[in-house]
């Protein structure tokens, strides 16, 4: 790996040491942040929000979900480790 293209970590102590030795730093890009607005289900219904993810293709994957009523009250939730899979199958699960 090219040392000129390596990224510094987020530790303040590492940053202080690098600056003391006058080493140039390259900071990682900030993650993309999206605002998500949850809309409640109609009265008498329950909403289940789910998601799945995999680290690699294939790679370790998992899925989960949250059940809430029209007031946003948590009624239950679940998670499941799916083993080695891809993101498409994790989303379907």
C-alpha cells in the first residue's frame, strides 16, 4: 500500500503523535447522512420496518426488524445472523 495514500485513524493520540513528527495526514471522508422520516401506520395496524446487510459477496450477513403501532410504541423486534450470504439475500430475509 502506498504510504502517501493511507488514511489516518480517528484517535486523537495518534493524530498528536503524527503532528509531533510533522507527518502529513489524510482524513477519511465523512459518511453520507440521510434523514429518514418514519410514518406511523393507520389506527389498528402494526408496521414492521426491516433491513438486511452483508459484508462482502458472499460474506457475514444478518437481518432485523422492528414492530411498532400507530403511536410509535415498540411492540417487538428481531435479528438473525444468516451466515455467509450476499446483500440481496439478506434484504429478502
